[in-house]
């Protein structure tokens, strides 16, 4: 695989805080749907989809048309948090996709374009609403010395200080229902992070629909911008009313000052146009339902693959959010370092371990995948919702060949 000069120059010019560039020595120059073409002329099937941000794949016609319409109209592209026809279309389309229980009385709050911005806004919202000085706590509290969130909430019922909220990802339906029950009993707001799981990714438009849980706050990012940076918080109307009540006047004033500092990031008209077009296309073409069907077929094939290789510890996922889990490497061996280099390309490999080896073999075969898990032990598959049956088959064939090659290399 010939590296372009651009790849070689990048580490000399940019800071070392690069994630994907270390493992994917590609200079993309053209892309359409699931196909990416590099500067060296090679074509790849992109099963990473901008880490889930590209629900419709690269440069989908409806997204390009929506962006061009704004550009050709002469309308301002950045308008702070002023109301515009583009913003109205985005908000209307977003509310139309929410489950009825979530949409009733919902308020949409724009913020900075990253998921971290939305999580920060959601945290401040529940802190202002509850009067709690501490941040929300995660539903999953890894590490020794951390009680489960249920135990924490039981302590609150006995008189311990209550957290401002609980943040959960909608990955385990039973777990999410239990957390919802516990938070509702104490009046603690539940924040659900749909950054990756939203917009049809798991086979429902929003992953909370699987469990029928209605959270108090939803954090949305990535795919809602239609491939452009955009993040919003959807929350119950009364949370804002509580934060603005006379007794909380001081906190609300501070919140307003905090919000004003992010105004310049709120009015990205191109992202709102692309997002509205994406939400409408996924809804009208029932792509969430198709993701469920295609994902179930891919999951069955992945289970067959796992049965053939002892290094595969398991298969996980739902819809088109899939993962192949490998035996976790020794934590001391999991490093992210510029010193490690691919023996063929000479490019930085990034993370060590069997999953990383499979990712490198995938790239050699023209397949782009990601890594996940606390020890980078999971090969992540996030194909666009528009993936064809033929492309899904090609992904699985290349992945199986990559797993086989990595297993052969690992044998003593």
C-alpha cells in the first residue's frame, strides 16, 4: 500500500492527538455512499461511517441538495441562535421522529457541535433544575470502590445527597428500564445519550424505543447533522421551568450566561439543513426497519465466524451497530504510540492486540472498520443505513478473510 506524501507529512505538522489517522493511513479524495477513494487510487468500503455520523453514507444526494439549497439561497450560514426557516424545518423534523411520549412537551436546545458539548449542556440543565452542585453520575460506574447506580440511589432514599441526574446509554433494555424506575422513584432526571445509537442505527429510530423508556433528557449528536457537526439536547419542558423558577433565579442567570458563550456555535444552517434532510430520508424510507433486517442477517453471519476462531470471544450489537469481540490483550500491552509501525506500510498502527491486527488486515483488503471496548478488543462495524445487500456481503467476506489472516499471523 503506497503512502502519499500527505500521510507522511501529517505527523510532522500536526499534534500527536490523532486517533484514526494513526491506524488508517488514507487520504480520502472522493466518496459516495459506502465507497471511499484514496489519493493513491485505492477504493475502500467504509464500515466506520464517520464513527456513526454518516447515517446515509458519504455525500448522499438528498444531503448535498439540502446544503446547496442553503448556499444558493443567499441566506446567512451562521446566525447564532436566531430563528430561521432552516432551523424550523430541522426542529419540526426532529420532533416528528421522536416517540410520542418523548415529543409531548419536549424542548430542543442547541449547543456546541460536539457530543461533549451536548452532554455538558444536559448536565448544567439538570443541575440548575435540581439545585445539585454535583454533576450527573453515569449509570455504569466502572472501577473498584464505585457502588452501582442503584445502590447509590438507594442511599439517596435513605437521606444521602441526590445526584443531579443519571446518564445512561440505551444499549441494554432491561438495565435501562431498571435505571428509569429507580430515578423516577426519587425524582432524579434520567439523561440518555443517543450520540451513536440514534437516527435508525439500532433498528429503531431512537434506541430508547426498544425499551419504551421515556427519559427526561436526550443527548443527540453525530448523525443528526447529516454528516456535518451538530448536537442538540431534547428535554422535558418542566425541567427548564424548574431551572427558571424564582427560587432558582440565581442559578438560571448563571445558566443563561453559560449558554450565551456558546451562541456562536448554535446557528450552523448547513448542518441543520443536512440534518433535516437526513432525518426525513431515514423516516420516509423506513431505513431504521431496514437496519434491523440487514443487521440481524449480519449478526448471524458474525456468529458463524466467531464459532470458527477461538480468538473471537463474542459478538455483540443490534441493527447496524455491530461488534466482533476478541480475547482482550494484557492491559499493559494496550498502547497508543507513534513508535509502533505497520510492517508493510510503515504507518503508525496505534493500538496493539488481536482486534487491532484484524483492523489492519481489513484495511489491506479495502475495508475500513473501527475499534472499541475498554481495551480496544472489539472490531466495530457501523455501515451506513443505506448499505446494500451486496455491500453487506462484501463487508463480511473481507472481515472473515482478515480474521483468518490475523489468526494465522498470531500462531507461534
